[in-house]
């Protein structure tokens, strides 16, 4: 009999952060990032990853950071999740111009970033420019990935009303 999965962790403004694969699961499947935190970006462009996110990615991890194609922020992927996304994009028709443009924008901006001993990543200048980042950033959990937003842009994003198209789309997905 398999032992039960440990209880979910809830704390502070953070929700559960970890993996749902059960004890000993090293596959990376089910890793999730919840919550948000505002952190400073130092003069060299380094941003501290929230401690609970570091627990998910592990010490000395390599992350993939890229500009979001449809939003003025950065998307951060674990190597496992990036590999899955890459495979999905490789299986999509390369003939469609929309797919070609999306791939160019996503992959040309992508950078591998190592998490240093202080739990920081160095965000390259072209990515900081894409997201409009200055001295502060909001790090936002989005499930299997997380995003990095300029604080004013994050406030604008979260202050927008949920429109009927979004509600209809989510209802159609059973959410």
C-alpha cells in the first residue's frame, strides 16, 4: 500500500507550494507555484526568487526565463516544464505563420538562468526591458510556472474586470 501524500502547506500570503506526486516523486510532475511576493532587483539585475518557490525548484536549479508573447511580463519555467512546452511546440505544424511568429518570439527571448546560493537569478537586460522592470518586481505563481511583473503593470492587470468572454471560456473548460 502506498503511503498517503503529505498534507498541503498553507502559510502567509502563500498557498500550497510543492509537488503532488507523493513521497519520493522526482519527476517534477505536478509542481505548482501559488501566491505572490514583491522583491527588489539589485543594480546588477538580480532578483531573489521567493523562498517557497525555491523549495519547488531546488538549490542550484536552472530556470528558463522568457518574455511572455501576449503579456508585458516574464514567464519562468523549470527545465522540466520548458522541455514539455518545447516538445508541444515541436509537434505543432511549422507551416502556419502564426506558429512561426510565436516560436520566434518565445524562443529568441528565452535565457537559461541559474539560481545562485542566495536564491537569486540574473535577469538579462533585454528581458528586464520587455517587462519594464526597474528596482522592484512582483513574482506571481501561475501553477506550473511563475511570472515576473513590473508592480504598476501587475496592478493594472489585476484591476481589470473579468469580462464575459473570459467567464464563458473558463465555463467551457469546466472551471
